[in-house]
């Protein structure tokens, strides 16, 4: 059942084997503070391939019939992560998105 759900939710799947961004274990443990110039070129190449695969297969995301901008989508994802981290059991779109959708409906009606 889980396998069918994943196939339905993710009809396009591909696998990209990612090399380590750096070879040194200490650098890997503090990767967020490292300069981008220290990242291996093999990692950058695979990361660019991954970005291209994702970008080529994305469809516009919608909320309440309105297409989300990238900024809106990121804000929604951040709010969902926050709700999960706070162990919220019932996530609902923030008032920001509700207001945005109501404004879009009013604009369409005029």
C-alpha cells in the first residue's frame, strides 16, 4: 500500500548518487560554516544535475486555486516544518495564505 502511494505521489523518480561535498571528516561535520570554494567539483556537478532534474519536472503548486510563488511556497514549507517541530497535530495554512487567496477571489470577481 505504501509503495502504491509513493508511486502515485511521485510518478517521476530518478536516483542521483551524491559524492561527499568534502573529503575531510572534520570539514564535513561543520559543512555549513565552510566556504563554497572548498566543496568538491564532483559534488557541485551532481548538485547541478539534481537541480536541473527537479526544475524540469516541477509543476506549479496551488493553494486554494491560486498558484503559489516560490516565496509563498517556501513560507508555507517553513510553517509546516515549524508546526511539525512543535508537534502540532493539525496544520492549517496561515492567515497569510488565506488572506492572499481571498484577495485573489475578490480580484477575479471584479
